């Protein structure tokens, strides 16, 4: 019996890419591949790329350059580029790096087995189409291997918002929602394999409108259907757009016990002028009123957000408006970045903020965000939290899990197992985590 071929996947970017990488591994598992943690012993290397960060394409080319020696010493090694950079760059990747054997966009990875067969015959394989067939259905017969207690599940892809800074509508396509029955079937399959918490994924996940038995379901209605799945204990979702935060979803945060009290709701800026230039279609005031309504429904909810600093034409007054908004909301988590151009997006053609000014503003914003994060984390000390244990800690007899608020929690001396959910009394707060004692 021949040795299995080894597959190395390096994943960049968002949780959706993590989910996609799992599906790519499953697709190639049917071709006899098993995953390896090292590119050195791989028979195929796949880079699952993200186009959100600055100079994303150049970083991919740089990474590919590091594999040249590996390819030279192992001519049968196959190298592929997947994801959003693959979609954006297409054939240019093979032109600049001829050693690349296949390029596949995020909507076509279900075709990987056919592409792999092609490259094994010595041909190049390129697929950056937006095919009509459902890639999720093509890969529905996933192996029944045991899973960890938490998993991602994509329910919606693409974006129709066309924010002025973003390439997602061009790399992931228009908004598409998966039918509810297929999501529920996949969720049940995950639970049967040991999953207790599922995070629903989408570029605009709260715009979900998948087909149900009696018409399209909203995200809230889908969550209530998932609430009925025995063995599924926790539900989360990301990433949301303020314009799609509907009344029933706000209500679900206050009434659905399985929906965790954590919400990622990016605002990007606090200046109405900048929000308009970003094509965000909401104002700072409408966002703040939305946060108020969410907190009325679930007073203990922890909010997280995204911010872009130094967007074209941003003045100090505009930036101060962002600081004012952050001070009002007090995020438990937040992701903040200095604006960087994306070729082909409207904002790339506008007057740019000097880099030094953008750097200085980013430092001020991150300082405020860090202060709020620490205050909220410290407020957990003395409380009893529900912790889902996910892995052993760095020290003997230590387990690590996450609370309902997404804080990392360390427990020592407990007999808890991976997958257990236990009540934990928090006794201390560290730099990025909490420590506690299991009480029941």
C-alpha cells in the first residue's frame, strides 16, 4: 500500500479562510492527501491568501520565493495559491512565479481534486471563476474525523456594500446565502463529531437570507433553528454590518440562551464625513443608537469593532470623532489598522494622509482601545463565567478555554476535559487572559 501524500496549507487572514482551508484539506483528502505541519516534507503546498492587509500580493510572492529551493530539491512538489490574492492576481501569479502549479479562487476550491490531477500530469491549472454550482454541496461528504469543541461554519459569502477601501466584492463576489437545511445538516454533522460551539461566518453574516422551507430565513431565524440542535451549546456569528442588524437579531441576543453575549460590529470611523467617503451608509449617531438598542436587549454584551485610521482626507477633527465614539462604546476587543491602498478601489485614487500622521493617530487609538479592553477584562475578576475548555495549557495540569465573552481562561488543578463546559470563578486578570477555579 502506497504512502499517503502530504499536504501543507498556510492560511492567511480571516476565519472564513480558516474554514476554507479545512474544506480544501477535505477535498484533497479524497485524493489521498494527509495534512502535515511542515512544508519541508509536503508533496503539495497551498497558500490560502487574504487580500485585506497592506501589500498582500507582494507578501505572497515573497513567501513563494522562499519555496524555490524546496522546489528545486524536490521537482515533484506541487505549489498552489488559493484565496483572495489568487482571485485578484490570477494568471499573473504564474507569470511572476513560474514554479506555481495551480491558482484557485475562493469560489472554486471544490474543483481542487480535478486541478490536482491536471498538475500531476504536468499541466498548469487556473480557476478563478464564480461557478454556478454550490461548492459546499460538492464537498458535503466530509470525513467523520473527531473535531475540537469549536468550529466555524460559513453561511454567507460575498458583499454588495462596495466600501471604498475594500476588495471583497471583487474577490468573493456578490452576497450569496446558503440554504438553511444545508447549514443545519452541516451543524448536526459537526456536533456528532464533538463540536459544542459553532461560529457562523460571512463577509456580511447578518445579511443572511438563505432559503428555508417557508421562504427565506433571516440570521436570527437561522439561529433559532440551530438552537434546536441537541448537543450544540454555543452559537456565535461574525462579521456583521451595522445596516443589517435587524430587530429580530437584536431580540435574539436577549432571548436565545445559546447565542453568546459577544458581538463584532465594525464601524470603521467616527466621522460622518469619512463614513460617507468610505461608502459605509451609516452615521456615527445611527451606529451609537444601534449599540444602545443591543445593550438594552443584552446589558452584559461585549462589543468588538474594526477601525481604519488615516483614511484619505481624514483630518485631526475627523480622527477625534473616532476617539469620541470609541470612548462612548468602550469595546471589549477592537482591531485597528492604518489605511493602505487597494488597487482598483475608489479610495486608492484619493489624496492620502501622510504616513507619520496616520502612525501617530493609530498609536493614540490603540492606546485607548487597550485601556478599555483591560478595564472590561479586569471587571470579570470575582465573577462566575461559563468556560468551554479547548486545549491543555502550557503548564502541567492546566487547561485553557474561552468564556461566553470570548476571553481566554486558564484553569489549573481541574479535572476538566477538552469539550467540557464548566462554571469558573475568575480570580485574576493577566495581560490577555483570565485565570480561574472550576466551581462546578
